C-alpha cells in the first residue's frame, strides 16, 4: 500500500508545484500591480502546499528505503537522501504525476485566470474531502491548505466574472481560454490506480465523486459571467501516470537546471 500512498502524495504535490511555477512566470508582468502581487502570492501558496506534500513523501520513501531521486534521476550520488528538494529537482518528466492542464504554457491573463479557477475549484472539493482522510498527515495538510484554496477560488471566480461580463475584448479572450482549456478538465476526474487504491483505503478521494460539485460551481460562475459552458469531446489525459510532453520538459529544464548541473549545491 505504501507505494500507492507515495504516488498519491506525489500527485498532490506535483499538481501544486507545476501550477505554482507556471503562475510565478507572471511575477513582474501582471496587468496591474495589485494583481501581480495576488498571482505571485497564489504561486507561493501552491509551492508551500507542494513542500508539505513532498516532505511527507520524502519521509515515507526514506522509511521504506525506496530508491531516491539521486539514484533514479540525473546526476547525484547513489544513496543520497530523499528530500523535498530532490523530489522537486531530480525526478525526470515521466516521474511527475501532475495533470496536463497545469503544465500548459502561461498564456494571457484570461487563460491564467480560467486555469486557476478550474484547478482551485477542483482543489477546494478535493481538500474538503481530504479533511476526513484516515491519514492524519494528509488531513492536516488539507486543513492547513483549505483557507488558501478558498481564497484562490474566490479570487479566480471574481476574475472570471469580471472578464466574461466586461468588455468585448475581455469576453472574447475568456471564450478563447474556454476553447483552449476545455479539452483538459476531464483529467481531474479520471482516476489513476493510486487514487482508486487510496480511496478504497479511506486515505484519498475518488475524483469521480467530485465532478458534480465542480461542474455545478463552473455553471454558476459562467452563468454570472455570461459565458458559455463548453464540453469538449476530445479530452487529453495521461499526466497522472507520467505521460507528458514538451510543456513539462520546458518547465523542468528551467526549474531543475541548477541542481542537475551542480547536484547538492547549497547557498
């Protein structure tokens, strides 16, 4: 069961880290200073969530003597310690379990807002359910994170409405974002083997059970924004099982460069 548990925790961590990294690309480039600060703070919240999950996964991997990223990844010394840093910086793309939606290029402000809304909406219902997890550490991380996620959801919802019900230009950009992202949202609700296993153990959540509440929230916000709800039949998935492409490769090339060039480097 422990390998499934580690995979599940890494999935939760990878989702937060990859979107946090994407959002951080807005730092210094936001439409106005206040929102530049807001999206940067959301990035920091997500990376903080990732850290908590990585720390827990690292402990489990160390206790179970699982091969560390130092042994499995690029560079490093065999037998090196598994830490939150090694899990973030020394795993290869196929080891990451984040949803494909989260690794897509930054896009414009409407694209970023809609992606954040989709994910925060999903995270809100996921973490609410994880408050009842039989794993005390997962439940504690969910409890610590839910206040942040509640703010992320409110902030992104307000922006979806503001852009959708704004100018002709902002409405058009939101429509384009819906078109671009509609083929990726189903992956949230397609369970990986570790999600199914952890749900049966009472530790995780079967994402299928979250779809109705997620869709209801989307419908309500889109209605307030006068935006169309589009259900794209061509859905992309595979990220949860490590099937990624150039989008994740580009993120990791940038994010992991220092540790892969100078393994174990410290300030």
